[in-house]
């Protein structure tokens, strides 16, 4: 029982870290990276499809993305979807592919993205703490039902607290790296 609770808490905390990593991938820095376009949805035969489902996105150089549609007639729709995604990116249509230059970030923009990164990190910390609370509640229930002893509960609580601290340390480290990346000129 205790091991199941610990494994569940660990798996859920790992998912929170993955979610944070995904959120950081959506925050653009001055460098080109395909994950910046991860949220772009393209209308494709009547339904919205992720950009990765209709086009190949690659990094041409450090500040330019190249988008090649799988079907040539989809290029205009891909172009329009990127422009309307709210990413402040303007693709250049070369007929067979799109080139997207990453605009240089201003100091104000960098600070705004840093604030966004900190907010995502705090959301991840809250999620980790909620997972801890749930696990401790499950342990209390096991003690109340007399399925485990109080000594076993204390050892399990110590293990869960250790997991929580490790997860929070990883969140802090990831946030510092993202901020450093954002503030680099």
C-alpha cells in the first residue's frame, strides 16, 4: 500500500515536471526552436490539426525556422495559422516553404517572458505540493483504518517529503536555466 502511494506520487510529480518543461518550450527565447510553434493549429479538411501534423518544422539557423508543408496546397493555410496564433511571428512564403525569422527580444519582452516562466514554475510547485497533500491524506487514511502503523506512516511521510523537495529543486533549477536563457542577449 505504502509503495503504491509513493510510486503514484512520484509519477504524478514527474508529470508536473514534464508539464513545466512543455510550458517552458512554449516561451520563446531569441533562438529558433520548433517547439515555439507547438501550439499552432492549422485547419485541415474541416478540423484543426497541430502544425506538426501537416508540416515539417526545422531549424535553418539559430534565428530562423523553416516550415515545409506535407501538401504544397496547405502552405497558405499554414502561413495564415502561424500569423494568427498570437506569437508575433511573420512567415515569409517562398512558394515551397515558409521561413520564419525570430525577432530580437527587447528588454521589456524578456522581462515579460521571465515573468511568464516564473508563473509556470509556481504552478508546477503548487501541483507538486497538492500531490504531496494527497499522498499524506492517503497515508492518514491507512493509519485510521489500521492498515499501517504510525511508524510506517512517519517513514513514508519522510520519503514523500524527500520526493517533494527533489521535485521542487528540479523546478527551481529549470526555472533558473530558462531565465538565464531568456536574459541572454
